């Protein structure tokens, strides 16, 4: 009897172990793994065996697991990977940390992979595994990889200096592009910029064949001398496919104090102490006679600590010719004064009140803007005596010629009438002779 009880106990123990092993083997069947999706396509509970993807595509993998109502799941890991020719350099894989699922609970886990642009067009297997210490579920889906129609990537970006630059210095960059698409590309635009500092530079590339590389010309970014110290972002953009496609990358750049660290402090102090230049322009109305120019002296006094360049401009429209002497550009040293003379010579036939516009600028700043009045007396051009005498002589000769022609015509008429009269008398005399 005792042996029988021992045998029954051993059999029961074996049955328990058998059921435990069967339960463990079935731990990840479809009662636990509810779903595995790749880019929204269910691959675990359906017959989907392959997917079409393109170079550069992102693969979003979502898994749903539900623990049995009477059992916790411990130390679970989900992973996804595929192998290609450069896997030893750039692995394409993702995995979750170890996690537990309490009895009856449901969890959702997400993994992400990116199809490398460098991969050849081919078909490869994507492996998705769900495991704990004793159980493994492996799901395989075939990926058919094709190229994008238009796809240009930033193969390499080089900056000098690379990570740190002094304020007031240049960052020089070169951008190497690679055409991963199925077509050649024309008229590509490469631009580098530091938006926070308002600086940028660009280059154009006429042509880039498919599966080929090309390097841009050097791009120059000058960091302002008064840029604050700190970390800035250098942005690189490439536009292609008639600006419909865009590749983008960002790089950190640290700006430190320049060689002349006090430059900005000095500039701010000078700006604070700067004085508005003194500009003197006559405001009274000028009266000029015909053939006489109106003259306006413009005097500029520089009250700043540094020399300054001023530009004098005048606009008279079509009533006068304007010139400025000795020059319309005045470079005035600190504390000094210079004068420019504006001449407005009225054109022929102009008289009455006219306006002359006068502006003085320092850089983009308008220091003075004036509308000056000029009154022109009489005609601007008097007729010389010689010309008047010539006109009078001409008229006298014309009148004399007309009188002479009239006299000749009258003389001809008189002679003609006299001749006719003599012929009539001769005829009458002949008639009388015949009568007698």
C-alpha cells in the first residue's frame, strides 16, 4: 500500500511538471500575443507575409500582450531587427527594456526601425521576437525594399571650426550630398544658416546623377562680433526636385568671446555717447535772374568720437541742372566741420517759384530733409544784340525783295500795255489809208 501511494505521488508530480511545461510552451500563443503590427498592417493573426517599403522609410512595430487571468508574465522583452550588408557598422534593431505584465492586464509596446538609405534594393527578412527566460515567439515578415523616386541625403557635413568659434570669426562649411533616388536631380540648393544670429550662405548645384555624390562650394557664416556667448544651432537645408524635396540637419555650435573681448562694450559706450551731427542748410528763399544759379551751402559738424561719412543729395526735377561741389560725399573727422555747395542752374524757359529737395544722410539715417524755394525772375535766356540785328536785317532784305518783285511785275505790265497800245494805233492808221 505504501508503495502504491508513493507511485501515485510520483505520477501526480510528473503530471504537474508535464502540465507546467505545456503551459510554459504555450505561454506566448495567441491567447497572450494579441497583435503584432508593422506600419499598421497586422502580421501575427493574419496571412500577411511580406511588405513593400522604401529606402529611408520608418517601420513602426506595435505589439499587444495580455497576461492570463491567473498568471503574471515576468521579464518579457520584445525586439526587432533585420540584417543587411552594413549591419556591422550600422545595426538596424530596436528592443524594449525587460517588463512584467500582471495577471489579466494588457500592455502595448512600440518599436521603431528606419530602413537605411544606403541599403541595396532587395528583399530581406524582418525578425520580431517576444521572449522571457524560457519561452520564445518569433515572427518573420519579408520586406521588399525599393528606392524613392526622388531622395537626396546629406552624406556628410564638415565645418571649420567644428564645435566652437570666436565672436567675429567665420564658420566655413562644406556639404556632401548623395542621390539615393531613382532619378537624376537638377538645380539643387544648399543653404547653411544660424537663424538666431541672422547669418546664412547658399550654393547651387546644377546636376546630381542617381547613386552619385557631390560636394558644395564653401559656405561662409560670419558670427557677429557682438554675438552673446552660448550654444547656437547651425541648420543645413538641401532643396531638390523643384523644391518639393528637402533634406535637413542641425548641428550645435558654441560661440565664445572674440579676440577683442571689449569690442562690444566699446561699441555700446560709443553709441551711448554719440551725438547727433549738426547740419546747417539755408532756409530763406533765393531769387535768381535768368542765367544765374542758386547756391546753397550745406555745413556738417561731426560731434562723434569717430570719423563719419555723410552724403548730400539734391533733386530739382526738370526745371534746373544740379551739381554739388567739391563732392556730395563728405568724410568728417571727429569735431570737424565741412561744407558742400549745391548749385541749381535754371534751364531755358523756366521762371517763377520752384522747389529744390535737399537731403543729408549718414549711412541709412536721414539727418536732414529740406524743400527749398527758388524764385526765378524773368526769362532765363536774354537775346543777344547781334542776334536781334541779324533778325532785323533778314526781315529788311525779305521786304526789299518782295518790293523789287512787285516793281518788276508792275514794270512788265506797263511795258506790255504800252506795246499793245502801239499795235492798236498802227491798225487804225492802216484802216484809214484803205478808206481814202
